C-alpha cells in the first residue's frame, strides 16, 4: 500500500534555536503511526533537528541539494553532505527554486541522480503557473515536467520518488486548489505514471498536494482517492496546525 506522507517545508524561516523548538514540539505532538512525517528544514538546522527528533514517524529533509557532487562550488551543499547529517529526504524542483534560482529540468536531473546515489528520497515538486491553468493546459504542462525529469529514471529509481503537485498560484497565496482540481491532476499524474512504468508502480507512488493546505482544508483534500498527503509550507511552522494536518486522513 502506498504511503501517506505529510512533509513540512519551512523555507527560509526560523533560526536554529527556533527550528529546534519547533521540531521538538512536532516530535512531542505526533502520535499518528501510519503517516510518514517529514520536516524540511534549512541546511543549517538539519543536524540539530535530526538529533532532536526521536519520534520514529518523523524524518528530516533538506529543501535542496547541489547539482554537483563536490568541488569548487562556493555556497553549495551536496547530496552527500545532506545524507551525512542523517536527513533521509530532499525536496527537489520546488517552484520557488525553479523561478528564483533558474532550476531547469536538466539541472534537476543532475540533482535527482545525486540524491538517489546518496540514498536520499527525493520529494519531487511539479505544478503550473496561473496563466497555464487559465489556458487550460495544466495537465500537459505538468506531465511534460515529469517526462523531462523523473520519467527518465529507471523504474527501480522511480519507485523511490515521492511526487508533490503544487499549483504555483496556490503556494503561499491562501488560494487552494479545489478538491476536484487536486483530484483531477493527481489522477492525471497517476495515469501518466501507469503509462510510463505500469499500473502497479503507479498505485504505489505517493502523490502529495501542496499549495495553501492547512488545518482547515487538509481533511477535504486528503479524502481524494489520489491525494496521498501534503507538502505544507506556512502551516508547517505551527506545530499544532501541522499535527492537525498529519491527523487529517
Ligand atoms: C510550499 O512551499 O511547498 C507550500 C505548499 O507552501 P504553502 O503551504 O505556504 O502554500
């Protein structure tokens, strides 16, 4: 059975001390046994958050990794470095990284390969901008993002991927996709996986929704048959709200 996953993306928020306090609060609140909980912290926090988290349901993620293995790339943090902290996941292809840092499919393919080589589970983000949604071409756009990246992986590597569908117009805007819009896209993604890798693989792939998912709307979103959890930005910074989302299945 595919895993239910709730992953927090703290983005560029919290000092190390604040991050440890937040991780401790989440650690102490979470009682769900059947949900994989992931804390996507800034690089600077990972080692301390890994030490703080004792709850077996919770793992830690980086929000990015370098596209190169190592060397003269000032300011970059490699996948091997991330793995050496004890983090088990890495968020890749977030729309903010694509938009503000020029991450293309070619760059993402290098990051995906390095993450997998270092036994990190990629949480691969995809999603369309508002203009694409308004033009009605969102399904083709998102499936093309997959075709250019994770669909080029071997089936064995693809099985390690978690997908997060995040409509860009819903991220941090307070505007959520309707439950129908989320389900329609998640089903389109699962159908595309089935066409590429077979139905058994498609049924086992966790597809998360992201975009203003919060304590009020998570239950409705997670009730959709093809929504297997969420990638949560703003609401992951409040342990109480984040725990409500974790319990929303
Ligand atoms: C995100 O950054 O992945 C996200 C979904 O943010 P928010 O929940 O704040 O919209």
